[in-house]
């Protein structure tokens, strides 16, 4: 035989309501904290992951282009260097010229 105690039933109902209220307060506090953090991050003017990845990709492309252009410039500079003129024998020309003896 089972007896029902109204005092225990009231206490169980009260505890159930208290746990529900505590859970609701916790969820509300979490939502308020999340909103505060969102405002804080927005005030810091941070970038999103997508924006960061886009800028990083553009930087990598620019660095690749710079490396390619530096290699082309080096080739062009090597091709544009004047070759040293071959020395002609000036001594032979001096020997062939008549010397004046005064």
C-alpha cells in the first residue's frame, strides 16, 4: 500500500519549478553574455575568418607574382649587361707608325 504525502508532493513540485527557473536564468545569462561579447568584438573591429582568408590568398598571389617578376628582371639584367670590348692591339699600331726624330 502506497500513501501519498501532500507535503512531499508539494516539495517535489517546488523543486521541479526551482530547477526549471534556474535553467531559464542560466540560459538568459548565457544569452546576455553572448550579446555582450558580440558587442565587444564588434567594437574591436576584428575581421572574420573569411575576410582573413581572402586577404591571405591575395597576399600569396602577390608574393608569387613578385617572385616571378624578380626572376624575369634578373634574366633581363643579365641580358642587358654590356659585354666587355675586346682589346685591340694598340702596340702594333704604335710600332707601325713612323717616329719622327728631330
